[in-house]
C-alpha cells in the first residue's frame, strides 16, 4: 500500500506583479506645500471639503422632548420605568398586581416625578430574555390608556413609549407620547424610525442581538449603532433627535455587560446623547447572587460608574435613590460649586 503524495501547493513569487491593477481612489482636497512660508506650510496636507462636517464628536445640542428641553452635559437625567405588563423580570409589572393598571400607573408616575424623574418610559411588552411576544392589539390596549392618563395627570413630564412595533408607536404618539424608545434599534427594518420622522419626535436606538456572539464587543456595538443612526437619518429623523442606548443586558452575556460598562466612554464616538438601563438586571444579580428586588445597591453603583463615563440618561425603577446618586456624581464629574449653590 502506497502513501498518497503530498498535494502540490503553488508558491507565490513576491516579485511577480502580474494581475489586475488596483483601483485606488483619487486624492481630493490636497493643500499643496508652500516651502517659501516655511514651518507647517512646507508640508502638503488635506483640507476638509467646503460644507462638509468635521466628523469629530462634539457635545450634542439641546433637545426638546415634549414639554421640556434637555441640555445634554449640564447634568444627568433620570428616566422612570413604567411596565404595563404581567411578566416584567423585576416584578414591577403593573398587570401582575391586579386592580386598575391605569390608576396604578398614574400613582407610580406621580411618585417618580416627585422623587425627581425627568421623563417616564411606558412599556407594554416585556423585553427580558425569553419573553413572550404580545400582539399589536394587546400591546396597544395596555399602553394607550396609560399614556393618555399620564399626559393628563402630568402634562409637564415627557413621556416615552418603549416598543418595537410601528402600530403601537403610532397609537402611543397619538395618545400623547413624546419620544420613541426602540429596543431593536439596530434591526435592518426602519419602521419605527419612519414613525418618529412622520411625527417629528426624538428616537432612542438601542443595541440588541438575538445571540450573545461577538468577535470584538465594543467595536461591533459602535458599528451596529452607527448603522442604526444612518438608517434613521435615511428615514427622515433629524440627527439632533437621535439618542443611543448600548443595550446593557440585551443580546449580551454578563461578561459582555461588564465590559460594556467598563468602556462606556467609547460610545461618545457616535456624537449622540447616551441612555443606559442597568436597573435590577440579571448581570447585577449574577455578580452579587441576589434576586431582582435586592439589586438596588448594585444599580446605584452602575449609575455612578455610568455618569463618570459621560452617560446622559439613566433608565431606572428606583427613581429617588438614583436621583441622589446622580446629583452626587454630577457634582464630581460635571462640576458643582457649593459656594454658588442655592
């Protein structure tokens, strides 16, 4: 029996330049050298084309969300969570307690605003891992009466609708919502962005994946969000009306969530305000081996860390303690003059 011969592998000659020529782009906007002037002018360089943006991240300008204007960078804003669901992971679903969910939502919302909430986020479908899907009609029936009641009870408080469905978003905006929060903001379909554009309201695009599979976590999150921003722009949403959320806990394993929290500052490259929602989530429970109702301390730690990284909005269940943490962290990170404070 004879062994099979080894396959012949062709050797490439590094000096062989045969083959099609590379098609390289031409250089545009070159500023030629001016040796006579000396100094920096002696070397050629590139100039930004006339009318083109610099491409450098800057501080986002103020954004009007319903009745309030948010001046990004002045302080951290707190978003209170109102889950009109029976199956919220944190046990705060207003449909699970029985009774009148609209009355319960208004009471909870009033207490959140009194504790310092700057805006409220209403959701009618759980987004926890393995959640049950809810039909459009059911979700509309859950959230629209709540949004309508909140708009009447708290007219000075901006309202956000947390949904993935354009029909639900449309109904909630007609009922009085001011902001769309898309937890599948990176999906290739721009349906929610088109609703935001049609109603001329701001849009939160959140990162999410169906599987926690990454090669380079932060660069992929940033790239996915950049693609989502471009789709929203193409759908007609204005640049200054876009907010990004890296999706802590969505399509990410606990190690991914901790790495994301550690490098949150890199999201500033996107040039948009950043919202973060870590409240009571499973990664906090796994680190401390605690159930959802005992994760407030862990949430407060992540709120402080997020503010140190430049996050603009924190989305939380426990508004009062998070507001106090935010004020303290802001005093350090954003600057606060106790001599001039009232």
